[in-house]
C-alpha cells in the first residue's frame, strides 16, 4: 500500500468519524433544547394555534410563580424538618407542626394544578382535549410529578 492511499484512507475515516460525532452532538443538543422548552403539558400538543399558545403563556405567568413559591417553601420546610429530626432534644410537637405545613403546601399545590389543568383544557379543541386527556392520564398514572418538574430538583 502506498503512503498516498494510506493518507487518503485515514483522512476519509477521520472525516467520517468527525461527521458522525457532529451529528450525534447536534441531535443531543436539539433533544435537550426541546426538553428545556417544555414548561407544561400543553407543550406536548404540537397543533396549538398561535392564539392558544399566547393564552397558555398568560395562564403560566400566574401559575408558574405560585408553583415555584410553593416548591421553595416545601423545600425549606423539609430542610427544617430534617434538622428537627436530628436535634438532640427533638420535640414531636414541632415535628408535627412542620410536617403539617408541608402537607398544606402539597394540598395547595395539588389544588393549583387541578385549577390550572381545568383552565388550560378550556382553550382546546375536542381533538386537542383528547390528546390532553391522554397526556394527563399518562403523567398522573406514572406516579411522577409531571412535566412541570423537568430539569428541576424534586420538591
């Protein structure tokens, strides 16, 4: 084999490997971008009209800050609970009070999510509602916390 043939083969192989890696990189970057853009269940319905998307954004301007505030408060209460649990003089009454605050926040979060879903549902066509129903059933039955927690620490 000549040196020229070897160099052409090596260059071709390196070019193919570089193109393959670039393709993989672009695919992963785009899939992460799509996941990061999902802020709610309706983002999983591709045929929303521009008007529907604008209304969804208005609804989220109110809903998402409330959810974030509740999550932050629950994290703080859970941190407080962890500290109280390992306090040498742990008082059950304090533990119970903090646990009850956590439960209240969880219930408030659930009520908020229900209201949010009902509000979003009203924006949809019958076909979109069927798709929305399938999404909600899949998310709720999986036992997960849904798309609102993608990329976030669990509350």
